[in-house]
């Protein structure tokens, strides 16, 4: 019996030794950080990864079939679709869900366990940690991995991008990124504390390729001042206000917005004033 037990032990040791010999290099290869290898194949198609808070895959399927969401239908037809979506992380909120999608791991691995939470190891339990703070994610995201392998990544409103370490080379744009100042256009006094443009509507002149208006059409200009002129210039828009209802009543119910140019090409923010001359860019086409 003792000889049999010894033989059995030696057999197990040999098996484990063989397994270690076979799989040891694989484990080491997985742990090692691969070198970035740019892909030079010009035929490589771009990849679009989209997500949305509260989105349900069964609803998207229903909307696609009814023709309500043709763009999503095209993405589903040309891209990759999971069988009944994917298993959600817990808690199913923004701070956890987006990190789970971006990393392909569960909250226990990537570290973002809620929108706001107490971070284990913090000396003061009263402190709060946001899911979007730098260094919260402990797992590489697909965007970081793509850049590591030489891909160009554009992140638009992907929640949590601003907290990635290392940062994306970008461009990365989220709701903290402002390129212009908010403003409101009104033809009466708003009695508001914030900045807004108060104007008087003028008779529309010099327009082409615009819808028929069953009441005399009006026009105005809308200016948006830049908060970062080097990245985004000041912008001006022509407004065409018209009545689309042929009911023998005055019902201004439609607004057409057409990009315009500044007079003299100065790029400055113009005062909102009625347009009286025929301008080439007042084309509704």
C-alpha cells in the first residue's frame, strides 16, 4: 500500500510538472505587456463602440424592426450583436456599467462599484470617491488597448474617459469639454440674469431653396461666441422662421437654421441684427 501511494504521489508530481512546463510560458505571456504594433492594412475597417444609459437591447430590436431607428438597424446588420444583449453588472448604473463595458471585467476587477462610493483603504469613512476620478479604474479599457496597439481613438461623451490613467491621446470630448458659450435668442425681454440675445425679427429677404411659408416669413441671426477660439471659432447662423400650415391662419411653427459667415472675415462675434441684404450663404439647401 505504501509503495502504491508513493507511486501515486510521484505520478501526480510528474503530471503537475508537465502542466507547469506546458502552461508556464502562456501565463508569462499573458502577464507581460505586449509591444505596440501599428496596423498598416489600409483595408482595416473602423470600429464604433456605442452605449447609452438605460438602453435595453430588446427595445432596440423592436425599434429597428419597426423602422424607428434605421442607424441602429444598420449597425446591427453590419456589426456584431450579442444574443439577448449581455449580462449586466451590479449595481446597473452609469459608474459601474460604462466601466464594465469599457474594460470587459466585473466591478470587483475594474474597481468602479457605484457612481459614488467609499473606497476601501481610505482612512476617513466620510470621504467619497466618484467613479470618474483619475485612478479609479484598475483595468485597461478597450480604448487604451487600441491606442497601445497603434490605433487612433476618438472618444465622444464616453463616461469616465476623463479619469483614465494613462490618458487617451484622443481627441476625447465629454460633457466637461466646452468650446463655446451658452446663449439664448429671444424677441422679448426675458428679464434673466444670464446672457442672452434680444432681437427683433425682420422680413425674410434674399433666401433660396427654402420651404413655402403660408404667412410672411421672418429672419434673424444667431451668434455663438467661442470659449476656445484656437479650437472652435465664433459661429453665426441665419434663421428662417416660417409658417408650414396651409390653414388660413398665422402659425409660425418651423425654424430653419443655416450656417453663415461673419462680415469681413474678422471672426468676431457680431451683434444680432436683422439681415437686409441678399447673402450667398442664405441657402436653405
